[in-house]
C-alpha cells in the first residue's frame, strides 16, 4: 500500500495570486494549474462566467512536498478555518475506499467517494475531530 499526504488550501477567488505568492516565497515549481473554465463542460451544469478564471486545481512542488490549492466556486461558502484540508492519495480504488470508510466513521461525508474525471475514486469527509480530508485514488502516483 502506498499513501501520501498533502496540504490542500482553499482560496476565495484569489487562487492565482496565492500560487504566485507561494511560488515566490518557497521557490516552488508549478506542477499543475487548471481553471474551472478549462475543465470538461457539462450542459447540465454550465460554468458561470465569474467562475471560468478561478483555480479549480493547482499543485506546487516545494522541496519534497506538494502544496495543492483551489478557489471556491462562486456562491459556495468560504470559512476561515475550513479552508485547509489534507489530501490522502492512494495507489488503488480499494485503498481509497477503505481509508474513506474509516474517516467517515463518526464524521460527516461532504462528497461520497466516487469516480470523477481526474480520479477513479475521490471523496471528501470531515472526520469526527473536525479535520477535512480529500481522499483520492491516484494509481501510480501516491
């Protein structure tokens, strides 16, 4: 079993500024940067114009660590204190589901673990201690 943990920051529309700031502060390399407008389109859930330039996902290599971040989607609540989560990356869907199941015991599922366009198994949960987790199967990358 291979697992890695990353800090994941949520920003409120100023994600690009945060990427630039952390890139400069840490001498980081930007590994990925995708806006909501660059994601796959869904006619049932069109991306509003005010969301298109917001950061859907960014990853920065800082030494041997990876800092991840995204902006909130317009209209979603942004609460300081809930803007930091831990991503759990596993090699397999089974590992991701097993970890998610343990974390949801006594916690609150925000997004049930499911297939997404970036992962065969992704979900978000707040554990019974109030810690926000994103569980993500990343075969060959954990």
